[in-house]
């Protein structure tokens, strides 16, 4: 701390109530911050906790709540003023006020995303959650499971968002499977979906037809939809990157994974560990594109057949060889060395069989 800072702190530590009020009214806090000094915090404790000084301080910046006594942090009037001026103030009010519905409602009216900071009880309060999603649709992700399954709340959230948000993904599985909800969410992008909704009564068939006709539902879909093989395959045909959204079971399904690989070989990164360690499957994948080589299991990344298959697409893969193999190759051309080694192994495996055939003919 330099001399100037010490002089400022000494002066602030001796201010009277009137001087403190004048400094706050003149908005001198920014001036002191340039010297790395937090003005309100530097006031004498009895001045900070004077109700008039404290009230003005939190009206200017609710963050000042953190410098108050436990008694003032439990003052509801101060808490209400504080969360209006700075939503971070909610972290410094008393535990009782953090669970106060009036404080929560006022906070939600200013910043719905602060729902994440409220108690489990308030995140399960319909009035509070409605206020939150009304202000910011993304706050649905912080609501309780019960509120995520409330149609009124979900409908408000998905009709109160811009086209780039993904609120439907935060709804309950039950609502993500309901065609009326899906239709409401997507109709701004695809007005035609409303006609599809009218013509198909069954929820599952609607989802399947929606997947075929429009963009994939998998980014927002329920666990059930992500585990429906027919729907997932239709989605991957439409958009190859949607393989990442499939359930773990379908990421391990040979047919689904092969479809995804044929769409884009790099989809190997999203396949199950079993398939990433399946030599035939990985050979087929890297023969299409060298890049998925890095997504194969550690065991297969050392497999010379896999390396050669990938290298035939691009010699760049040779830069990813295991250190042990690099030492073995030395100064030799990697591709020539590995190809020669493969052919040598093949001949050696065939020779015993040929000798056996020759011996059997001689006996005859």
C-alpha cells in the first residue's frame, strides 16, 4: 500500500455521518476505486451501520449489503432496495430473507436467471418461477422438476424466448413428448408444423413426421425420444451431427453408429467405447477419413493396421503415432516401414500353411 492510499484510508476511517452521506450522494466510490479502495467498506463500522447511511448505500449499489451488520442484512426493507440496484445483493442478505418470497419476486422481476440463487423451496414456487421465466425464459433450467412439468410455466417460457434459445430442452420429458408443446416451440421457425399437428393425433407419429419434414428434434428431445431408434435414425439422416444427441444405448448400436459414420466419419467421437475399440468398425471409419483415428481407443491407436488405413487418407496421421512406434521407425519413411512390416507379417503367417500343404502332398 502506497502513501496516498494510506492517507485516503485514514481520512475515510474518520468520516462523520454527514460526510459519509455526502460522499455517497456525490458518487465518490468510483473515484476511490481507481486507487483500489472500496469507499463504503472503509467507513467506520458505526457509520456503515447507521440506517440512513446503509439505506443510501444499498440504493446506490446493493453490493454494499455485504458490509453491513447481521442485523441490517436481516432488514427486509434494505434487502428489497438492495436486490433492485444489484442482484448480487441476494448473496449477502440473511438466510431468512433469501427464502423470503417478496424479496425473491422483486429479484425475479429484475433478473430471472437469479432463480439459480434461490432456495429449493422458492424454485418450486409457481409464482416465483413464473416471474422468472417471464423476465428470462432461460431461467426454466433452474426451476424444480415439478415446475418443469407445469404446462403454464413451460408454455410461457417457450413463447417468451428468441429463436436462438433452447428452452424446450429444459422442460420435463412428459412435455417434450407432447405434440402441442413441440408445435408451439417450433412454429416460429416452421409455421407449417401447425398443420402437421392438426393432421396427426398420435404424439409419437407426430414426432417422427416432424423429424422427417423439419429440423431434428433431438437437440431438445426427451430421454424416450433420444432412445427411439427409428426417430434417431431419421434425425441423423437429416443432420449428421445429431448422433451426439442419441441415447447411450443407440450410440452403441451398430446400425445407428454405421449410419452416423457414413454421414460423417468424425462421428466416431460420439460412438460408444465398445465401438471405438472394435477393430473392424474403426478400420472402416479411418478408411473413410484419417481424422477419426484420434477418436479410436488407445489400444487401436497403436494398431498398425489402423494406422496404415488412416495414413492412406493422409500422412498427417503419422504425426500422432505413439512414441514407442516412432522410435521403432526411426529415420525410415513411416508409411513404407509400416507397409513393409505388414506385408512381412502376412507372408510369415501364410508360409506355415503352405509348408503344411506341401508335406501332406508328399505323404500321399
